[in-house]
């Protein structure tokens, strides 16, 4: 009789030990060493339960083909941005061809799962070849820009509630970025892009989105001057997107300056593309230690805490750029190992995840 009891007990003890070892022993984790799935603060709390929207940029292809990715996105986030599917080259690859498939799939997914959908982006320097090769006078260029913006905004009207209208119009020295729109239309292209978007959907919230607030005071000042000028001229702008492709060792004071100065515009503030390199020097042999992961978590926490201190009415939300370390754009773009996000490549929560939750404690 006794061994009927002992066997299950033994199995349970062995099972518990093996789980514990797997969690604590970095060598047994096949992917990134120290990563582990954190227990949640309470069984039900996820990023969806934060006091403001928490989103991620997503890929249509991964949502379609990867059930774990899809389940994680469903479970954790309350807002989505298309990583690439709404870019000019994705939606409008030829002059008379629009390709809505990927973007519509993401928007349908967001709607079916009760998530806010943020649009990215109506105007950017990255354009398809047909735009680069387009020839025409100022009116023809205005028409091209208006047609694109209004066709896209109209297509998603009522389904996409906010847009990054103009993306990255300021260069590293604080001047206007020398892109095709500046060359063909002059600086008024920025005002016009907002006006065209507003005409097509007066209910959509319109954002100016850029990077560098956290590490470049010159760029930050130029961006704030730009958005304050838009406001003063009565251009329909509702918010400012701080991309925040930041670093685990960016000084706290820089982060505070970036967030509080954006809030001082009175606009909605969206931390729109948050990720955090732990390998800013591109060390090809770097490993992700527990210390590095904890430092990263502390910086995530500081960002969230600082954001949570701005007026509630301006808290549009925080969006991470990509979902996990496995789909981050950073390792491929910079050809280096990196672990920038709150989830590891196995879809498990990292210390950075807990850092985000702790930021609003
Ligand atoms: O993550 C995006 C990557 O997959 C694309 O190849 C790249 C070029 O379109 O854009 C990346 O996203 C960028 C975003 O659209 C604007 N801010 C910087 C982001 C990272 O480069």
C-alpha cells in the first residue's frame, strides 16, 4: 500500500527539483543563460493591467505563423503598432498599387482582441523607389503626398485611432532632415502632412515621432521647437512620440529631461518605440549576465516611473519596439548580440518585465 503513496511523492519532489534547477541554473537555460520566467506579482497581472496602455510593435508574419508570439501579444499588450506593415513602401509599393493585406490583418487582430491600434507612419524619409524616381512640380508632389496620406488614413478610419504622422524629420544636428519631402516641398511639408491626415480623419490623434530625446539635447531641443511651432500655428497635432531606443546605462537625468520636457509641451506623450540595448559598444562576444539583466530592469523601471509622474491626461502609453529579444530589430541591424526587450527569445518574462511593473508601484 505504502509504495502507492511514495511513488507519486517521489515523482513530485523530483519534478519540483528539476524545475527549480532549470530556473536557477543559467547553464541549463539553452538560450540566453540567465533568463527566467518571472512569477507574476499576482496571478492575473500582466502589462495590460498597467495604469496606461502598454503596447508593442508587431509583425503580421509572426502573428500569422508563430502561435507563441501571437499568444504572448494577446495576453500582455493593450495597444499595437505595426512594425513595418503601414510604412509607405509596404502599403503603397507602386504608384497605383496599394497592398493592405498585412496591415489589415494586424488591425483585425487588434480589434478582435480589444487592443488600441496606433498607426506608423504616414510620412517618413524611407520611401519606395517609385517615389524617389517621381518627377513633377510642387503641385504634383503635394498631390502625391496628400493622396498617400488620405488614402491610408481613410482606409483605416475608425479602426486606427492615432497616427505617427511625421516620423524623424529632424537630423542629428538639430536641422531639418534632408529627405525627399524637404527637397520637393520645403519645410511646410510637415504642417501639410498633419493637415491632410486631419482632413481624412478628424477624430484620429496625430503625433510627431522621433528619436534622440534621451541622449541628444541638441536634437531634443530642435524637436520640441518643431512641435511647439506646429501648435502655435494651429496645425492639428495631439501628441509627441519619444521613440526611446535607449541604453541600459543612459544616465537617469537624461531620461528625466527627455520625458519632462516632452510633457511640458502639454501634448500627449507616447514612449513609442522603447527598447534598451545592453551592448552599446557592439561587443561581439558579450554574454547577458544576471547583473546586466538587473541593471536593465532598473533602467526600465526608472523610465516607467518617470513617465508615470507626468500628468495622467498626457499618458498616451508606452510601446516597446518588437516583442521579445528574439524578434528585436537590433541584433540584425547592428550585427551584435543584444537583449533589449522585457521578454526573452523563449517568450519568457525577464527582470526588465518586473522593472516595468515596479515603475508604477
Ligand atoms: O524595426 C523596423 C525594421 O524592421 C525595419 O527594417 C526598419 C526600416 O523600415 O525600421 C525599423 O523600425 C524603425 C521605425 O520604423 C522608426 N524608428 C526606428 C525603428 C528602428 O529602426
